[in-house]
């Protein structure tokens, strides 16, 4: 399936893969990736880089919102094959190494199999190698404080709940928030459209995930690039408030 590459601002692209998204940030010949999709998304990941006139060798760094298989998929490949550093929040570094796992278990999926779309989603996850562990052997904590010295000058914002070290990345100059799975606009098992939280069983700590919506809503922006679903245009504060209202 060809990937869908959407330019949302100057040098900023949202890419839709197999039910999950990643973001490409450009600055001249250099790029930064935010997330990498499922392991099975690798051909699409490489295709998306080519579509914006880039290549894996030009990737200055991979930023990971959180270390679930559908976001971490090709991070280790880029690190080992191209020497690309992989950065996460310090609390998420051991998660990326798979010293522990904070994601939905098979038992969670079985308990929710009655929900529309869950079984077809689970089969899809298997097809794109989402059940296999793909740890990053040498992930690095991103430098603390202020914008990262990378294309787009992203600012990490710790938003725990979905996982302990989940981060969103704020692009203040562009008014963009890359929200990972803390705030999405759709999902294969959701029948809702627009800003929302994922189903409860996807979150390691739902209460903290709800609290993190306040942190996201406090960010100045009018464009939301989620880990799942389409781009959302409108005040980020209103998007976070709507997600909280729908979760209540």
C-alpha cells in the first residue's frame, strides 16, 4: 500500500502508513523523523523520505513519542544501518530497550474482541509485524531544556499516561503539536472522528493520560499531527478539551 505524504507546513510532512503516522521535518538537506511506524511500514518509510527529496542517510535523528511497536518499528534499522541516533524521554529509554513493556497485551485484545473493528485490527497488526519485539539496543535520552538542535527545532513535552515516558513534540514557530498517542484523531477500532483519546486498554495509566491532555492544551498551536488519524486544524486547546469531554 503506498503511503500518503501530506505537507502541512513549510518543511513539515505528516505521513500515513498502516494505521499509524510518522512526521518528517526538513531543514535544507537534513531531516528528522518523529516515529517510524510499524516494522512492516519500512518500505513506506523509505518511500516517504524519497517523496520529500530525502534519504535515510540524511536523517539527523529519530525522535520517538513512545516505544510501542507501531511507532518504534524501523528505529533500530536506521540506527544500525545508517548510524542515526534515536532519542526519547529518559523514562522511555528502558522501554525502548524492552527492559519492560507498557502496551496492550493479548489478554486485553481478547477481552475487547467484541468491539467493532478489534479483530480485524489485531489481524492487521500481525500482518505488519506488530507483535514482534523490535527493541532499540542503544536509545538515547534527548538533551533536556528547550528546542532540540534538529530540523524543525522541536520542543519535547513530557505527557505521561499512554506510557511513562510518552512525549509530544511542539513546533512553536509553526504552531504545530506532534501528539503521538496522547491525543489522536482516529483509530482503526474507533468509530469517532476528530480529537479523542485511544481506548482505555491502550493506556498504561489512564488517569495520567487524562492529566496530560491539560499539558497538551496549554501548548500554543493550531495544527495537530497525531499518531493515528488525519491532521487536525484548529486550536490545540479546543482539541484537547474535546478529547477530555469524549473520554468522560
